[in-house]
C-alpha cells in the first residue's frame, strides 16, 4: 500500500518558524536553530516534515522550501542509515514526483537531495532511480526534462565510478547513447546538461563512452558555435580532457580544433575563455605539442599575451586604485594555510652547495586573493609552459610584443608586459640574456612606479631573473636591485610588501654569501618591517629572515647583527600562544637562525628549547586522549610537534655540544621514542632527523636508549616513505660512528634493508647517497659483519658517492669501504673499475685515506700483473686514467 503520512499542523508551524529563523543574519539565533534541528533528529518523522515543506507546501516562499530540502540533505548525509524504511520510501517517491517542479531552485534542491541519497550507497537499493530519470528525459514538459537532467548530471558527478561497474549492470551502456541524443536539443540548458553528463566519463576512459567516441566528437563539433556560453564552456572542457585520453581521435582534426580554441580563448564570456585557455596548458604537456602548434604561434602568442592583462573587474576586486593600505589590519580569511616542509637530510654536491629540491615557489602567484584561477593566471601559466617547450624559438613571436607593452603609457598594459617577461624567464632565459642589460635597469625603475600593481608584479618578474643578476659583477645589478627591493619591502602597499618579501627570499637563495657585505643594511630593513607589517605579511617576513640565515650562514654570527635581529623575534615568540599557528613560520625561521648563529644563539636557547619540548609533549598527550576517547577529545594538529622537532634539530645542529645541559634536564628522549612510532610519516621523519642531530651533539644522552631505538629505525627503512627512510638511514650512520664496535648486535636489524634499497631502481638520489654513506659507516665500525655482502652493493655504492663533495661523511664511508675490501678483496674484483672511478672523485682526501686508496690500487695491480692491468686500465675514460696516474701512480 502507499505510505500515507500527514503532518501535524502544530509541528509544521514549529518547523517553518525554525526555517525562518535560520535565515536570520544573527549568528546567535543561527546557533540556537542548529541545536534545535539536532534535537528534532530524534523524532523519526522529522524528515517527513522537511520533504513535505520542500515538495508539497507550495504556499511557502521558495528560499524556505529549498532550505528545508538542504537541511534534509544534511540529515541524509549524517543519519541516513537510521531512517525508518517508511520515511526513506516516502522521501524517494516525493523526490521523483517533484523533479519537474516549476521553480528552478526547487528542481535543483530535489536534484541535490537525490544525488545525496544515491551516493549513500543507495544506487543499488533504488533500482528504479536511473531508469525513471532517463525516461523522464523524454517528457514533453520542459521542467520535468530539465529537472531530471539536472539530477542525472549531479549523479554522474558524484557516482561516476559505480555507474561504470558491474554492481549496477552497466547502466551507462544505455545512458551515454541517450545523453548523446540530447546534444541537439532545442533548449540550451538541456544541451549543456547533456554535454556535462558525458564529460564525467572522459578521464576514466569509460568503456561505454569509448564505444561512441566518434559520435561524441562529431556531436561536440556540431555544438562548437552554440549561442549558449555554458554549452561552449562544456565543449571546451570536453576537448581539453580528450587531449589527455584520446589524442589519437583528435589528431586528424587538430588544425580545426586549434583554430576553434583560439577563438574560444577570446570568448566574450570569461568562463568560456578560461576553459579554452586550459587547452594550451594541457597541449603543452603532450609530446606532439611542438609540431602541432608551431604554425599557430603567430596567432596564439598575441592571444595569450592579451589574456594576461588585468580585467576591469580584477582591478576593482584587487582594489587596484588603493595605493596605501599598510595600516589596515588583514582579515583572517585572507591568510592562506601554509605547509611546513619537514626536515630532510641531504648531501652537498660538487656544483653548488645543497641539492636543488624541486622548488615550486616561484610559480605565477601574483594575485592570490581574487578567485584563485582566472584567465590572466591561466594565460600566464600557458605562456610559461610553452616557453619551456619552444625555448628561444618563441622569442621572435614575443619580443615585438614586449617592446610595445613594456614601455606603454597605460599602466594595465605595461603591467601585463612585465608579467609576460616573468612568465618566459625560465624557458627563454638563454635567448633573453642579450636583452637583460637593458631590461633589468628598466625593471628596477618600474619598482618605483606609482601604481602598486605595477610595483608588485615587477618584484616577481625580477625574482625570476635573480640567477642572472647574481652571475654579473655585484655592483652592476645586484646592488641596485637589492637597494630598490629593500625599499619595496617597506612599501606602503601590502601587496607590494608581500611580493617584495618573496622576491627578496628568492634573491637570497641565489646570492648566498654575496649578500654578506650588505648584511647590516638588509637586517635594518627586515627588522623595521617587523614594526610595520600586518598579520599576513609578517608570516612572509619570517620566511625572508630564515632564508637569509640559510644563505649567509655563520656570517650572521656577529654581536651587532644578533643585537638587531633577536629582540624582535623573541618579542614575537613571547607574544604567541602555544596553539597559535603563527608559531609555524616563526619556529622555522628560528631554526634557520639558530643553525646560522651557532654559539651566538646560546643566550636565547633555553626558553626556545623548553617551549619546543612542551609543544611536543602537549601534542602527544592530546593525541593519546584522542586515541582513547575520540568523541570527547579532538585530534591535535601534529604540525606543532613536527615544527618543534625541527627547531630542536636546528638548535642541536647550531649549538652542538652546548645543548648537552638542556637535553640532560629534559625528557626529550622519552618523547622522541613516542614520536618515532607515530602513525604520521612527517612526525617520524622529523624525529629521526633530531635523533641524528642529538647523536652528533651529545651522544652520552642518546646511548642508553639505543637498544630501544634501533629496532624502530630498522622497521622504518621502507622506501615507500622516502623522507622517513632517508632520515632513518642517516641517523643509523651517525649512531654507528658513535657506537663503534658496539654497533655489532644491531647490524642484522638494518643491513639487509639498506642493501636492498641501494639496489632498487629509481631510488631518489638523496636516499641513495645517504644509504651508501650509512653502509660505508657500518662497514667502518663492523667490517667483519658487513664485508661478506660487499659484492651485493659495491657497484651502486660507488656510483652514488662519486658526485658528492669531500666531507666528513664521505670520508668515514670510504674508510669503511677500504676496510671491507681488505677483509673481503674478492667482493670487489668484478666491479673494480667502479671503485677506481669513485676514488678518483676525491679532490683532496686526508693523507691516511689516500694511503688506503694507494694500497688497494697497487695491491690489485700487483695481483693481476702489469699486462692485465694495462688491458684493464685501457677501458678507462682518459680523465680517469690520468687522474689515477697522477694521484696514485698506477
């Protein structure tokens, strides 16, 4: 029988009252309404009232009816499994009967409700849903057809995977051909739904769509000139996705598609233009891009460049006419969450100090507050990627435009030219070099332009050329650039302050110790900015100070610099509460400063150390409460603990043996024991880094815990978590140097994993180097235990260490390998050429290490005899042969 339900008049009035109140702007009223709604969930038929208001109570106004449906949707999300059967059936039938409501708002709300029920695993338990919606598509009534399509589009978005599985008997085999028929429907709204539905199945290469791929593409082309923007947008989106999955089907039409996309990128409707602009970004990642686009560049480049101008709306949103806003406090929602990069231990390389990480810090990010992704950013990103594809071949198309833009009298045009210049910096650097002596001074002049938006973009563009600036004599460009950037750090406009701080951090990374002569001047500015900055830019200022410390290192350790820098940092440190997220960037900054200042940080170390230990302790305690009683205690933000562990590492590295007293008086080792076993990889990663640093700084406190720590280190030698594995490996190496022969019982816990990692294909370079060093160090302290495996690792061991700089770690590792070779000489015979190459990579080994090399080389030569040695050494590349002869006389 049909489920008969009638609302109680009084109950209905009470619920309508609540719905009205919840639309009040007053947050206190809203909170009370929330509580009452939660209480009403205890009544089984509360949800009947909600569906009744949505679908039956046509006398009410639409916003109230829609709101009733949205509250019901939230209840479905939270409590659906507790709905009585009768209620569920009533809701389902009401939804299907009202999908064609005359109001677009109510239709959309019913559609949202349907897809929410469907995605609660109910597609299986609602077998007539899809057939019913599909049959409603054929309705003569526009509202019914549109409502059903709206619901189907939402279901395709939310449940694409299950629609394409055997669970439901493959409904897409019927649905997709059905959708394709509607591409030619007379109503633009329906056409748009039809394309949007099919688009959900492109990226997953759904079989049902792949069978009809040609008819799909044909139908898309038929819609190319549609008068409805939403349809054009969905056509562009489809073509962008097809580039990734069915390039083969687009290739025959590529010329026309490119022409079409050129038009669409200039569409009057910005949403269409943005979708079309994505096409160039996606195409640039395809290997065929270079050939396909080359003849279109003369048309495409001006279109992209034109898209890089701020629109009038952008300028209003960016308050482009407000030049001075430094005294206006930031609103909290402007401040983006930031991500802490946990500490990873890496080796120094021959070329240039520390290994380059893939830093994506300099991507096009000049106006992050307005809608994050817009035509300007997409055009700039596309130009950036194309510059990387075509390199200097792009310049003939760009340079004539740049000449016009960069010196234009309208600021909006000039600003876009400066953005263009920054966007091509990476790809076209070589070809740009001849123009830079003229351009860089022009840009430095633009830093004092009267428009804030011109000053801010100029900061970014100059940072993209920082590498070249630093390669020239410092007085030519570096000094004037630095002087002007420092003025911009103190600009009266917040956006310019932010851009200047970020650009300066990039300049610091490039210039490193070139900045030492100007340190007093730089610190003066950065410290003054402390008193000037609002909340958001303070966070970026910490980064600029931390990067400065990383770049100039111990040169910062002068009493007058410390006197300038530390008081404002410590003042902020004292102001912040333990639960304030602003601690993250400040702790990172202090970590760099402590490492650079070394003993200069001693006067400040005690309160900083104590607070870090407290942060770790608090977070662990909160995590334990949350594990025991998740309903009562919320999970802690573990970033506090990670950042604190990293700062403790910075202290240990900077203060060395001076940290001993602090460690002695705290329970940090007990806390580390817990952190090393945390579920979260980043926590383990940071605790292993700290373990290695404390091992170097004050091993007497670490030693009693080694028996507990080593098994945990062994289980973390899992290359699936690269950084965890890397830091654990490094810590094992540091521990072995301190333990000496006492390391013996622990070798079986770690050796096999290390040998496996060094032989894995595609292991990242940093991990390979650290693994090789640790194997060498284990062999140095316990040669008898490690040497028998020599043959299994000698070759990758030699190749991974030939590129790192001479240093202590490399020294101990090579002593280890020589000791092992003397224990097990046959282990190295087959790969001896690799050993020779690794030995030759030393610039100046210590005398006793050089003697060890000599002994092994001459021993091998004497053993095989002169004739064989000559034949063997004839395989050497010439530089290797000459080097070994000169240094070791073989």
